[in-house]
C-alpha cells in the first residue's frame, strides 16, 4: 500500500479520505492517479474544482473530493502549506473528523491517540467481546487506549488493521456484532448512483446543463434530479446560473 511508504501528511490524508467506504484495490489505482495530477497540497489548493472532481470519478462520494480540496485551501491559505500535527488542530480543518485527524496524527507525525475504524473494531470485538452483540465503540475505546503503543502508533495501528482484515477473511465477521455495523446499500439503482451520473454529465460541459438537458441522458424522475441538484448546490459542488447548473468555481 503506497500510502504506508510515506510520512507526508498530505498524501496520508488523501489515502484516508479515499479509503472511507471504498475498496483498497480501487483506492490503490486512484491514489496514484490523483497524486500524479495533484502532487502537493499547494497543487490541490490551486486546482479548479472541475479538474479535481474529474480525477475523483470512480470513487464515489464526490463531497469528499470537495472537502479535501477545501482542506488543502485552508492549509495553504491559513497555515502556509504546513499541516498541523495535533489532533485538535487537524480536526479543525474542513472535512476532517475525529478518526481522520487521529489517523493523520499517528501515520504522519507519530502521535498516538485512540482511534477506531472497521478493522481495529474487529480485533477488539474478537478478543474482548466474544459472543456478545450490540457492542458500542464507547466500550472499545478504553481498551484501545490501554493497549496503544505510544512509541510507535503508526506500526501498531497498521498491524491492527491488517489483523482485523485477516480475521474477517477467516471468521464470521466479528464487526457485525458492533452496534455501529451498517450493511452498505447497493450502489446500482441508488440515489448515490444517480448523483454520480448527474455530476459526470455536468463536469463535461463547461456551459452547464439544465434539468431538461440532464433528463435526456438520465433515466430518472424529474423530482429526483431537481432534489439532487438542490442538494449539490447547498453542498458547494454545483453553482446555479439561471436555469443551468455547473460545477462550482
């Protein structure tokens, strides 16, 4: 995994955002493509949003690309291009939540704070809550804190993640006993797929598209298209210009 071979907080952040609900194999390919297009935080901050979204296509959850770009802009404009190392300062950046802040702190700066994701959760459920269901993360976090290797949190967390992945392959997934376990809905035919198709059509047309022109290419209800357009405008992905919608910025 190439993101394990770097200590660059920008590259680690890119990988963490991509790995959220996306298969590792797909991320491996897109990670290289994204960093070729935007090799530094300054390059991403300066890039037009349509270019960023174009490269992001195929990963889904396009809002994450928007938040990643906003984070890069904040780091460049406010922090002189240097990522902060503390969890609190990292979490204050746009689009960075508690897990991502702790992951970047551990993997880029060697700062150990308790963090939990699906594979780490699996390990602690397997060892400490065998046969018990509906286990919340609040019961796991003290155990994660008590066993944390503060001298080398980077390798410790990588080892936990790999071990959790192995457990899922060889046992009935212990993670299903978590109260936070959610079965991801099918992409095919979902609203996520419709949003992705809408954005893909709009990206290719600098002049933007109207609802009617979108409906020519999409097999979807007008109400669903209009609702998604409104949502994407509010999120900052799209800008409305009269009856046309185009990529923001």
